[in-house]
């Protein structure tokens, strides 16, 4: 299924549903740090269960998508774009959890938000896409806002260099993820992509989780039913809702703009930490949130803009 945002009324009409899906996906992904903190398994195990337990939900969605004729069955179950997406997301989660273990949460969060930089650079170098001035300014505001959200806890230290490097790799792999999903959506449905890339990601994360369990003693299995419930919520909300809605949105919206909207994940995560965990929000963090929203508004796609990575 190929979807493009051209000058036709139909394409313009698909932008709002895609934008709503993108924002909802960011909100769903923002819940994941809270659920990971509530989980009683190790970090790599939680990453594995996040993807593995989502597979039944994603399979059901894929069958519904095919039954309603919204997506034809591709000739290859695992196209190069889908394989690249699964590898990229596995790399994203793997290095994200390595960063958490080797640097501060604030540092790992900030470096992970550099994904839009990689989307812009790789889009320009590999695909020949041009980033417009409005998008570039919007990116600066979003990065500044993301920095403000974590500034109080951000710490540059030689002891954290390895963890900071892992955080930067997280941003790189997440940037690649945006581009590969966007490419896959040119020919394949959102549910098909999300299910099959999750099969690849789950297989790779199973190895990481098993290794952490065997060699480092990280807890592999939840201790009670509540622990399993937390992991099911992580899978259903953050993976099915987060990655699934993002895949849907990238069938219409440019990857560069979509990567900026994901900054809302950090914004909402801070708000949820305040509401649920009692973590205070400082005035600087409030200004950072406003900067993110303003940056997203600046970089928004204009009606009639073609889906080629450019926004006016």
C-alpha cells in the first residue's frame, strides 16, 4: 500500500488522521519509562517482553487490516525495509538500556532525542533530501526544549562517556528506524510492517535478555501476576500503540517532522513522572516543554507539501 501526501484533496485529508495518530503514538511511548520502572524484571528482559508480548495484538491487527482490504499481502514477508526496521528498533532498545546502565537517566534521555538530527543527516546524505529552514529552526527549538527538560540532572563526566556514547547510538538507530518505516510504508501496510519487524526485534532482544540473565543475574521473569500485568501493559500501550501508530503516521507524514513530534514523548514522560511519581517540574522544564511545542509547530507540514521529507 503506497500512500503519498501530494496536492490532491485526498492526500490533504489524510494528514490530520496521521497527525493525530502520531501524537497518540508519542503519548503511548511516553508511558514506557513509568511501566519499565514499575516492572520487576531486568532492563533487557523488559525490552524483550515489550516486543514479544505485543505480537498477538499485532497479528490480530494485521489480519484485520488485510481482511478490510487496506493492505495487500506483500510478495516477501520480510522485505529489506522491514528487516532494516526490525534491526534498527532492536538497536534502539538495546543501546537505550545499555545507556541507562552506564550513564544517568537524564544523559541517556537527552542523547536519545538526537534522532531527528540523524533523520535529517541520513535523509540528506543517502536520499538527497533537503531540510528546509523552518524545519531546521524547529529542530533547534525541540533540541533546546529537550535539553531543558533534563538539564537539572544532566552531567558531563568521564565516568559516563561510554553510557553517553550508547545514548548517541540510541538516537542514531531511532533515526534509522524512522527512515526505514517510511520507506516500508510506500508498499506495505502499517500492521504488516509493525508485526514483522517486531518478530525480528523480539528474536534479537531474546538473546540480549537471556545473556543478561545468565551472565549478569538480571531477573528474567516477573515475580507475580502484577509483574506480568505491567509487562502486558507495556507491550499493548507502548509498543502496539506507540510503534503501531507511528507506522501508520509515517505512511503520510514526512519522517523528519514525525521525529520532531516524538519529542513530545519526553515532555509527556516528565508530566507523568510529576503526576504519578511525584517528581517536581521546574520552571526551566516548563519552558522546555513550550519550546518543544513551538518547534513542532514551526516544522509542521503545510497543506499541499509533498511527502518527500520536505516541509515548508
